[in-house]
C-alpha cells in the first residue's frame, strides 16, 4: 500500500542515546525539545531514546533505582524508549518493571529480550509501536545487544536481534509509512542490519557512542546516531518524495552546549539528589584507620577489593585493576554514598580458569606505565585510567630495573611456587573478559559471571570484616 504526502507536511523526529545519567545534559535536551515542540507543534514532533539513559554511576539514579531518568524523560515528553544494556544488565527484572510500568508515561521498546521462564516478552515491554504524527503512520521497533550470558543470570533470554528485527519489520511494513529501528547494537551491527534486512527506512543507533554528523546511506536505509552523554541530540526531518513515494530524511546532530537547563528538569534532578543522599546515608562500616588507594602502586583499598573478589568467587587468586577505585576511605564511618562515589562502575565479579602464563603477562604489564596510565572507556568502567593490578592470594617479588616483561623474579600462590604451566582459579571482573586493558586476562576459560552484584557490593562485605581490613595492609608486591 502506498501513501502520498505533501513535502510541506513533514514530521520532526528527535532522538537521544547513551546519555548515561548525564542528567544536566538531559535537562538541556528538555529545553531543546520544548522549543522544538513550540515551533513545529506536538502533532509533528516525535521524541525517542535509544537506550542507556540510566547509569548507576550517578547518585540520583542509584538512589532512585532509575526513576530520576524516567521522570526526566516524562518531563521532556518522550514517546518511546529503548532498553540498552545499562538498563537491562544493571537492574533486576523487578526493578525495570517498576520503573517503566509504575512511572513511565511512555512505552519501553525491545523485540529481542524475553523472560527466560515464560518465553514471552513481559507486558510492560513492547516489541513494536505505531505512532501517528501529522497524518503519518510511523512504525517503531527496537533491539538490544545480545549479551545472553549475562542476561540469563538475570532471568532474561536475549535472542538474535536480526531475527527479531526482521519479524517486526515484516509485520510493520505494510501497515505504516515509515519503518524505524531504534537500535542498541552499535554502528557495525547497524550497517549489517541495513545490508541484510529489507524494509527499513531509518535506523537510530546507539551503544558504541558513534556520532554521525552526516547520516550513512546503505541501500534504501538511512542510519543516524547522536554520540554520547547528551552532548548532541539527533534531529531528523521526515518528508515524502512525491515521485518515488518513499520517505526522505534530512538528518543532523544538534550540539547541546549552548542550551540552558530546563527549570522543571533541574528541579527533578535536585529533588532526586536529596532523596538519594538520604537513602544512601546508611553507615555500612566503621574504620579504625584510613584505607588509601593509589592507581600506580599497591595500596590497602585495592588489596581489600582483590581479596574480596577471591573470597566472593572462591578462587585461588584475586586480581583487579586499581583504577576501579576513584578514592580512598578515611577513618570513621563509611556510608553507601561514599562507597558508591569511589566505586561507581557497574562492573560484576567473575570467576575463571586462567593459565599461569597469561597471569604472568598481566602482572608484568601492571609494572609498566603505559598500562598503569592507560585511559579506559566503556566496558562498564567509570574511572579514568586502568591502574596497576591489585592481587590477593599471591606474593610477587620484582626488580624495577629489569627490562619490560622480565621484571618479576619470583611469585608464590598460597605459599607454593608459581607454575606458568598450570591453570589457576581466578576471581576477577567482567571487564577483563571483554579484552579491556590487560588483554591476557581475556584468555580465561570456564568463565562464570556473578550478577546482579557489583564490585562495590564485594567491597562492602569486606569492609565489615575486621580481619579482611587488617589483612589489606599486608604487602603482596615487594622489590627484591
């Protein structure tokens, strides 16, 4: 079926992605949306988010289980939001249902995330949506990255996103004027989708934080994306070519730097900040002495986290990068808010079997400035630099004057000589399994992830154990 539209009868589609709880930027986006709605009218404006709006690094988000993000989207007038991995993997199913069913005034979209027990999409999660704007019928569907080994631990089944998208597009195509895929897969996957699946007019991208100042055209499909952190807002004008009778798009990314925060949105942020501070003021431990941390060398708080990972995963060795910790702890009370501030990353513990040779490579690299000072982005990491490796269950003797990859002169595990030819059970973090930073740690086998716990949960348990706190001051690394 074909539909004819005058070129002047266009619709404006605004799209955000990967805001990651940069709430002030979301407030600026609200200002722009309000201005655009005033100019073009509500019936000609459609606003969607492509996922990863929530990020538990912010106290307001952590302290409200993501409600602050939902309320900001409500205030701005979003009409649909995709589920990104930061929503799907850092909250339980129950928390997500409460956020979207109880508070959202817009539908959540995802066609490939199914309840593992029932085999169905939950009622609050739609696989597709048709929105009428100015005489147009706009069909939306959404897919998210298929991290099924993680999702399964939270009771989800993440199915093949291409198969899910194709099914929804086949249903939508004869019923709408424009088919839009709100994708949280990443740019390379979006390009493949455009090449392999027919019937898509527009892909709005996310996940890999790519900023497309000019859209990409692949066949009849236009691909757009607006970067990260709310620094830009995507804007697409949709009109109909009277000759081909196909939709045509004029796409751009609008910088948000010059826009002021929306007063109502700013008030929402302020209110949830106060709520979060009260909720997270609970004292979880009391320290008799400070626990400092340094990213470039061994320190007690890093040792405590490494010991916690070893204990949590029942491993022989604990390994974690010191850059996970953004500050130390002073003597006295430790609150949930303090622990969240110094360990904000939504990173999970994991257990693996890793060869001695790969362990040694990583430990040698932990003595080199190019690794210790390496900036890291993504993979759930919310710090600045990689940092050295904190360990537990090991004793390491090294000579800093020796050449790179030959500085370690002796190692022991539980008092026994280290054996490069055997495999050890290692308690570490999921980030390393993605090949981030110390790449040899990606070579683990029999990997099991611990969800929904984050490494700050591990640290909290260690802080209430006086013996563990005292043991953190015992050196694992020594010069010899």
